[in-house]
C-alpha cells in the first residue's frame, strides 16, 4: 500500500510539474509573434499594448542614423529571440482605456538586442532604464503627476537583481560606444 501511495503521489507531482512547465512555455513571448517597426512592436494577442525596446525618455532621445537598420538586421539574425517584458505603464498614464506601453528586452541566448543597440551607439544608455513606480518616485515627481491629475500605473516584471545586472551591462556598452565614437557619440566635424 505504501508503494502505491508513493507511485500515486509521484504521478501527481510529475503531472502538475509538466502542466506548469507547459503553461509557462505557452506564456513565453517569441519575437516571431511580434511586428516591430523601429523600436516599437505589437502582438495580435494584446491589440491595445505597444512594446518598446527603450525604457525612459525614448520619445525625445538622440538616435543614430543606422538604428532602424541595426534593429532589423539583429531581428533577422535572431528569429528565435524571446521578448521579455521589463515594465509597463498602464492606461492611467496613456489615457487610452485598457492600453499599456511595455518596455521589453529582446534576448536570444546570451545576445540582447537592447545591449547591442547601446554598444553600437544607436541610443544613450539611459534609455534602457525602466520607469520608476509610484512608490519609487521622489515627492516632486509625484507632485507633478498629482498636478496633472494622474497617478502613474507602472508594473515591474523583472527582479531587481536581474535588472541591476542588465544596467551594468548597459553602462559598459555605452562606455564602449563613447570610447569608440560610435553612433550618437560620433564626433561631428563642422563643414
């Protein structure tokens, strides 16, 4: 009887583990499911969401002339890449019901498009920072949003340790681009 009990429990455990694994795999976001144009992407399963390769300040950031070309080339060379949501700003901030802007990383094994873009000088490294949540904001920033009548709805999906490791890679990538005068760090000669 004890053996039967052990077999049944083992079966239940492995069945539950298998179900969780399949469920997690189904949730994985693959690049092939997205349509990207430059730094912005969409996926049919989330029609009101926009995914962005850059975090803060992406609307007004300097960019290199070849950034779109490098994004397209990287995606073509990494069709099996995963799209990893880092953070999202919900509809409260966007004033569009049920919509959200999702800052994401594109990763294929150890190669990351976001890091590649910074290392190539396409954008400054600061654009890879995620927005701060309401609780992380300084009082002045909260007061600004209160004045315009919004409370920022920001969700974070990546653990702090993983995010901090990524930011250190971004700092190194930006140093490389600066030192080699790449992209936005290129020395401009006057004509």
